């Protein structure tokens, strides 16, 4: 039972890491535009995460491309601009990414506390058995 709690918490830490990696990539590439034209350099595709419960009671998280990845912007001076002056930019909302970073932080803290408490309970169990 103790190792199950630790395993679940470790899967939560891995999930938070995936969320952090996706958000960090989105923030770093928030202004990486590209062409709207077929065959041109595509704009950065933002990343999202999807999570589902696993058989052990933990969570499995994957990084996936965002469903609506491109936001059209007017930038006639860009080398990627079409004849009308439009470029494709990543559909990244920096406020949403800040929330995702905070959620990852809180998830790290919660899962680390779970591991800490599981260790304390295990120590108490060993002390009780030792007596």
C-alpha cells in the first residue's frame, strides 16, 4: 500500500513535468510566426497535455499538439507574410500558460508532500514493528 501511494505520487510528478514542458515550449515560441501558405514555413504549433488514469491508480500524461494551433496576424514586414500581409502565429495565451505553470508548481508540491507523508508513515510502521 505504501509503495502504491509513492507510485501514484511519482506519476503525478511526471504529469506535472509534462505540463511544465508543454507550457515552457509554448512560452518560448509564443512569437514564432510562419507562413499561412501551403509549402511555406509553418508557424510553431503550441502544445497541450492530456491525462488519464492508469491501472495502478496514478496518471499518464502525454504532450499533444493543440487543436486550434494558428492565430492569423497582420505583419506585412514579415518574410512569411502572404500577399495581403498576414502571417500565421501560434495560438498561445501567455496568461493561460502562466496558469499552467502555477498548476504544475502546485502539483509538484502536493505530490512531494504525499511522498513525504508516506515516508513518515513507513517510519512509524517500522518503529511500531521494532517495539
